[in-house]
């Protein structure tokens, strides 16, 4: 009997749920496949500080040790949130599968009876994301938007302790954790454009590992891959990381549509752009949205926000 495939993952409840989703998808198409979960603690799990270095360093904090485990042959493939993967590639590692995407939207989670219509002066909203902060303040400038770090459970728990009136988290994470006892309002992309790749999973494997690559190809979703590649290509054009308020969302319904936003951290200056085309012209859509953002001053915003 062949040994099980070793699946690398972080140890948070959400990471384990994401890994189980990938395993379940594999079992649905290949019922005899055997897997073994290998939990790897990353630097991002050990520290939520901003002093991890550059934006790329902060992204790599959640992925580097899993990629090292791949290259050292300690695991056969690794499961990530696609939005955590930098657009820069690592030699010897490839994204072998991007399964069907979950809900890409952000979600507003409030305590008691607070709604979006109630947002205003004195309402305390927690988020760890500059992108979310900027778009919240752009629409509701009187909010008290405060730093909030930790895993999903930790963030939701801060509602129970009344440290915050609401938090904004990824809708897909709530779905994968089966959070059903909270007041959740998904935020439309025109209000809150999500991060590139949000809601999607990425499964990395070693380049040239044919058995693993063939296995993972069975759960790759071409439409999700195409749309998230467009979002990540636009992000790469600007060279942005998590230290710049930037969002992008592509959809593929009768073609491809791409919307994007770049802003300053206080939401005072916001540039938005959108374009549509036939699916085969996704690269042209990326170029068009990039040009519209540049013409609106988006490149200047990126330069300013990326500066120390």
C-alpha cells in the first residue's frame, strides 16, 4: 500500500477547516486517496506584530515555513488561503490547484442589533486590514476603526467582551468555520472590494512531482484560477502588499469583469476602476483597470502608502 499524501497546513481552526475542504474535494473525485495532515507553525502564527519587515515579509510569515517543508520533502502539498500567498513565485514550488472559490466578500459582524444603517460617530469597528479600514472610513468617516488581530475566533470573541461593536472579517472564513450564531452582513464589493484571491484556496506542490500534480489537477477550478490570476496580476502590476489599501475582485459570468480600489489609510482619497471583456481577454482587462487606476492617481497613492 502506498503511503498517504502528507498535507501541510497551519494549525489554526480556519487553516484546518480549509485543509479538510481540500481533502474532501480530493476524496469526492478519488475515493481511495489517503492523506495525513502535518501541522506546521509559521512565523505569522507566532507574531501579529507589524515589525515583521516589509509587506512581502509579512505575507511570507504565513507561507514560508510551509514552502520550506515542501522543498525539504517533509510534506507533499500545502494548503493556503490564496490571499496570503505573495505574487512572487518561489523556485521549485507551484500552485498546483485552486479549487472552487468560497464567498469572496468581506462580512460585517455586529453585536446585538447593530446594522450598517447605525454606523456613525462612536461606533467601534475592529479590523487588522488597511484595505478594510480605508474603505470603511471612506463611506463612514466618523467610525472608530481600531486595530484587531488574531484568528477568527479571537476576533469574534472581542464582540462578546464589548471591546468592539462590530468586526469585519472574510465571509469565506465564517462559512468554512460554520459560524451561524452571529449577526453577519456580507458587504457588497462596491462598498468593500475584497483582497485579491480572498475566499479562494491555493494548494502548492513541488515542481515536477508528477503524482502529486496529477492528483491535485483533479480539483483545480479553471474559472476560479482565471479570475484570481487576474486579481493577482493587477496586484503585481502595482507591487502592492498588505501595507497598502488595495482590493481587487474578478468575476467570470459571461466574460470577465474586474473591479479594483486603491486608497490612503484614512479613506480620504479613494480611486476605483472597473472593466469587462470576453473571458479570453483577461490580460486586456487587467491592463485597462491598471491604466484607469493610474490615471486616477492610484500609482501615487501606492507609492505614498508603501513608504515607511
